C-alpha cells in the first residue's frame, strides 16, 4: 500500500490541528491553548502549527467557527421540517436539552463569543455565521406568517444563546419548562 502523498499528509495534519484545537478550547479556555499544548495533543511538532496557519489565533478561530457552523448547519434541516411556528420553536428549544451549559459545545460557544469581543476579525467571522442562521430563521418565520420575522428571529436567537449560558447555572431550564413561555413570544 502506498503511503499518502505529502499534500495528503499536510491535509491530515491540518485537520488534526483543527480538531484538537476545537477540543482544547472548551477544555482549557481560549487563552490557555498554546502552540506547544496544541502540538503535543495533536501529536505534531510545534513548528507545524505555524506552517499550516498564519497564527495560533487564526487556527483557534477556524477550529471554533468550523464547529459552530457545523452545529448550526445541522439544525437547519430540522427547522426546515417544522410545520408551524410552534413546531419550529419546539424543535429549537428541544435542541437545547442536548446542552448542559458545561458541555464542550456550550463552552466552545462561550469561549468563542468572549474571544470575539476582543478580536475584531473573529467577531466579524462569528457574526457572519450568526447572520446566516438568522436569515434562515427569518425566512422560516416569514413562511409561517410570523409578524416581524427578522426581529423575532433576532430576539429568539439571543434568547436561545442566553438560555445556553444559564443552563450552566440553572440545569432545570429544560425545553418542557421553557417552551410555554417562549411560545407566548411567537
């Protein structure tokens, strides 16, 4: 069996660095991920981090935003299947039950949002992902005849983000307890 080409090995190293970074951010915190820790965990030489990425921050941003986009893109088809605004709301709130607020994905969101507050480039890139999801939600709400769909989508998304933050402090914020309150918003 032939060994992978140099280009393929490079792609594998790059993917491993991205995956490892996305795992380390929630585990250690954005600011605690160093080139050395990342390289050690990924099983590569530290120099390869800077060979494949312009900077450690660029790598962390790409890793975090990739995972966040993947999660939101996965929600899209579920929301597309909703037959009513209430079902859309219930699908979205039910998805919250998969996150404790202290799980890796919740922490990845928190760490990314905090880092984005201090990094204009990251903020713009994260904003693009949020805007894309907001456009999808706005379109779906409009198709279901919800008044002011853009504003409703913005408030609903901010509410869901806030609920994810509060889940770490108040684990009993479940879809079952939240859906009736949120339904009144619609």
